[in-house]
């Protein structure tokens, strides 16, 4: 059976890196030390939302979903812009990308000023290699399906739940499509398992796809020619 | 044969009657008593409206840029055997990330991806190829800046639409502002310098004359303490703007914006 977990992807060795042990620190310690840059954005999303009300409410879940949608939309958009894909894979990236961007727009509209910002991403070349692209796409879609499944039962509002379910089934279609293109069984299991937020974020962090924004601004006097 | 046909007719009639009976039970007044259970409420309204998916648009106005992830040699062709064009560090003399404008990409025979980038080196207009793994993630902008040395003005476009136009000061004849294609490399602000005004953009353009200028003679776009000299040919090569104009430009123009100076 093919393993599409993000941890098993091999992107310049970055994904082969175990979650544990970064220079003697655990990944958790690495993040806690503040060395993870904007990777922490993913975790901050929930913290910011929690500040709006007690408990892990719908706002936190929506921002968590938005963060995953950012990840997917940015991935497909970059692949389409770079034009490294061909044929059916290229077409699939265009279609799925347009849908993921629609999800992002919808979440941002609903959340308004409470929406988390888009993190910076570095896909480390997987958008430029058709095989790596498909494998990553399968992993992203499977992860999104499991993430929605993990949070849907916790949503308090039935209208938010209805919206989440409408997106969840679309993500499942994407997962099946990408699996088919990759040559894997699109619907192998009789029951899919949910993933907790902690598990999803751990996996996303382990990819190193989420990066800090490059430091392109400084507070210092110029020495240009004048 | 006739008996068999009769049996088939009887079976067909019997089957049809059973289907009709089932439909009657389902749609009839006693339907809530069937195995389908009671009627259920309609689905709830959805909290968000996922609009119609849209293809990427306006891509003609999108430019990609990146930063140097590790020190690397830019080469004249997408192969390690090609001649060196420039050695690239991770940071600029100003201490910001070393930005590169992305012009294209190509796979070599071994399947490795190379990225063609515009370089902030002399001679102006230089480009080179770097391995994909030497640069960070791609970022995008939808802006471009056009500097007209004849009309002495700058025009900023976003998505192809003009969003700002302002008069400028440019290089004196002995220190000309270089012509060509460049990009915004960094942004400096909150410093104390009346001469440079409140904000300065660094560009990839370099003075071909003032090569011994501190930090390499990069051409900037900045404010001024002599607004009365604008428009004019007054600088050492930099593009000077009145302070309100450079502040507006600072709000509208992101790092990575391509620049054309003509």
C-alpha cells in the first residue's frame, strides 16, 4: 500500500527529517524556542481565535481550516504559475487550485478581520516535479479530509457544520482525483479516520513548507548613491 | 412456451404492483410509519458561501521573486559546468535578505531544476542561473514601476493599472541613472537622515560610474530634503522623490517589484 503521509515524502530530504531531534532539540522544543519563525502562525491561529471567546469555538476551527486552505491554495497556485506540470495533472492542478482559492475567499469573507494571515510558504521544488507534486497533493488532500473530519463534530453552529461538510466532501473528491492520477486506489478504506489538530499541525510543521517571511525591510539609514 | 409466457406476465404484473404499493406507502399519509422513519427537517443553511471557482487571472501582471537560501554561484547556463556570473550571499549590504527576481526555470538532463534570475551586479542587466535548492520559496507581486528619465517621472502599475505617478529627480549627466530592467531589492525606513527622506527602496541597479561608493553604489529610490530640486537632474544616480510621494510609494510598492528605467 502506498504511504501518502507527508512525513514519508522526500523533498530534498526535508520531509525525511524526523519530527524529533533538530540539533538536539525536539521539534516541540525547536518551536518553543522561537526558532520556527512563522511556523508558529499555525498554532497562533487557534490562540487568536480563542481570545474571542471561551473554549475552542467555531472561530478557532474556522481559522484552523483557513490555514489548511491557504496551504493547499498556495500549493496549487504555485504549480500552475510555474507551468512545470503537463496533461491531466496540469488540468487537475488548475481545477483543484481554483476550488481551494474559492474556499480561502469564503473563509476570509466569513471571518473578516478575525481571519488569520496567509503564512509564507516554501514548497522546496515539489511544485516543479510532476511525481513529487502528485504525491504531495495526495498527502495534502488526505490531510485536509482527516482534519475536517476531526473538527466537524466539535462545531457548535449547525450552519458552520453544514458549510464544513460541504467542503469536506469536495476535499475527499480532490483526494480521490489525485490518488487516481498518482496511480493509487482512490477509495481504499471502508472508514476514514479523523486527525486531531495537534496531529495535523505536527505533520504540516514537519514538512518545513511553512516558512517565515523573508526579511526584506530594515530600520537603518541607506547608503545608496543618493 | 405459452405457459412460460403467462408466468412471466403474472410475475411482471406482480412486481409492478409491489413497486406501486411501496411508492404508495412512501408518499402516502402514513409514510412516517415506514422503515424510512419520520420525515426529517431540511438541511440547515450554510454559514459561508463558497463562490464559483475562478481560474487564475491577470497572470500577465504577476512577477515572482525569491531570496538566496544559501551562498551560491550564479551561472551563465543551467548547468554546473557553465561559467560563473556572480557569487550570491544570503544578505544584502543593508542586512536584508538577498532578493532575486525570477525570470524562468528549467530542468537539466539530470532532472535538477535551475532558476533564471535577474542579478544585482554589474554590468547592469545581468542574469544568471542558480540551482532551485539554493533559493527559498517563490513570492509574487502584481506591481511594476516605470521610471522615465526623459519625462522625469515614475509610474507604478498594479495589475496593469496606474496607481501612482510622481515627478522625480535623477542622476546628473556625470553620474547617470542607469537604464534597463531591475527590481526592488529592499526597503529601509525609520532612520535618521534628512538627505534620504523618510523612506528608501534599494534597487538592483548600480551606478556604473560610482563603483567605489560605500556598499557598492546601489541606486535607491528615496525621499529628499531638497524638494525644490524635483523634477530635475540632480542626484548621483538615485531616484529622488518628494517625501509625500515616497511615503505613498512605500504603501503601494512591495519588495520584488520589477523596475524599468528608460
